[in-house]
């Protein structure tokens, strides 16, 4: 089974801190994604990556950056955390192209910025 | 409004009844997927229907796709209390290569 692992289930950070959310997948998937999920807003795509060192902005990239130095790892970085970034963050991975485009999700990281 | 909008937003039924959720989208798609999310957890892929398919079954799930109306429906037959969850549709955009999720339908199945 595909496994997508997010490094933390719960995080509490202070405003202005630099925050790293880590995601690792073990199935050699080309594509990796970061979403945030907020009540009434569904899932919104922050960034995604097609390959190592490749990244594309999603729908709400402001305030975030990403890093993909290795194929299995995709990191989401909050350069200076703000309270409006309090949310559930979900990482996902999938095979590239249209071979098997369904995404496999991690368990989520609930981030609270105080 | 968002690509991949589910309707209704919330649905409450009795165990044994069927549950139908709908999804509308706006752009051309390669495929449409349905996911389920239990409270506080990640999403789990349920079923995928490609743009050239009209209906697909998987166990108690039945998905239809009408590309002319840009809509899809998910039917869960003989629902169980364990089906209580949020259900999302996601569209893989033909050009963008990324999936877009809707807000989801929250299904409650009462025992």
C-alpha cells in the first residue's frame, strides 16, 4: 500500500516563526501536492510538484514556499507564520500523467498559529 | 464559484437508505474522482471515472458522469453508520494536470 507520511499530526507555532511541514511518500510517485483545508472552503491547493526540484503554484501560494530536493520528500514552508495560516494541511502524492491519477493522502497536520 | 462543487452540502439519512451526492464542474477534465474523509483524517480515494465513461460501479458505490452537463453523482446504496464522513469530488483538469477539490458533502447515516 502507498504510504504518505506527514511528520506531525499537531503543531502549535508562534506568529512570525518559520515553520516546516514535511511529507514523505514511499511509492516513487512523481507528483506531490500540498493542500490546506478550512471549514466551508474545502481543499485548496497551495503548491504542487511534478518532479524533483520542480514546483508549481497552486491556487493559494501566498505566504508559502516549497522544497523538493528528493523525489520522496516534499516540504511546505511558512516563511513567517501568521494566524490566518491556522489550518489543516494535507499532503498527497500520485503517479505522473494519467496513468493512475488518484491521489493518496497523508493523515494531515493541524497547525495552530498563536 | 469553485471547480468541483458538491451538492448538497449536508445530507442526513437513516441506515439502509441510499445516499446521492452531486458534483458540478466548469472546465474540461480528464477524469473525475470521489474521495471520502473521516473527521480529522486525510482523504481516501474511492472511485475514478474517466471522461469517456458514463457510469462506474465499485461495491455499494455507483458513479455517473455527464460531460455535457459537467456533472457527476455518487450513489451509496444500503448506507451504513460507518459511511458517515465527508465526500469530495475532484476534477483532473485537462490542461493544468492538477486536481481541484470541491467543498464536500457531509453525510450522516443514523443507525
